C-alpha cells in the first residue's frame, strides 16, 4: 500500500511539473503574440486559467502530503504531549470534514456545468474541465488527511513541539 501511495505522490508531482511547464511556455507565447504580433490568443488565456486552477488544487493536495500547509501551533505546542495529540487529531478531523464538504460541493458545481453545457467564449472549453479539479483534489486531500490522522495517532507526525524540533536540529 505504501508503494502505491508513494507512486501516486511521484505521479502527482510529475503532473504538476508538466502543467507548470505548459503554463510557462503558453505564457511566453502569449506575451510574444500580444506585444510582438499585437494580437491576443483568447484560447490560450482561457487554457492557462484552467491549468492554474488545476495547479492550485493539485498543489494543495500535494502540500497536504508534505505537511506544507500553514499550521498555527503556538498554543498547542505549550500543551503536554497527550493533549497536543488530541488537539492535533481534532484539527485534522475538522480539516477532513472541510475537504469532504468541498469535494461534495465541487462535484455539485461540476455536474451543474455539465448539465448546462457551459463553455468558455474564446476556446469553447467546457467549464467542467476546470471545476472537476475541485472534487478530485479535495478527495485526494481527504485521503491524505486520513493518513495524517493515522500517523498522528501512532505518534509519527504533527505531535512534536517547536522546542523538540529545535532540540532535534541542534543534536544533528
């Protein structure tokens, strides 16, 4: 199971890298067309917007796996270890609930776009191609939060105080 999970993490990073490269290339081409040829590529701007949405949501999912989301733990770090674990798990359960709610609402929005056949003006891209990033990424984030909860309960993650982190760094 760990190999599958790590394989998916690598795949997700590759997809994010490819999308970022596409954004850079398309942005460069758009600037050339706009300022050298004095014409804009509406389809490129729309496609770049869709890709930015995917990068933002997939990036949030990847950040969850690497524990890169902002966590304000100043007060929790002052608590004894058992209480710190309890508060951490509680906050992760709230995070899980929010992820599930966003996945559900994102799915609802996506289905609404599909039912209406909504498309962009310039490139005629279906809006659901961008909005589907929300339920997919939030579902992935929910899975990752469950993994974080398990790790926290085992004492493996998110339970070390700032002081303990500093001591560990100084011991190295």
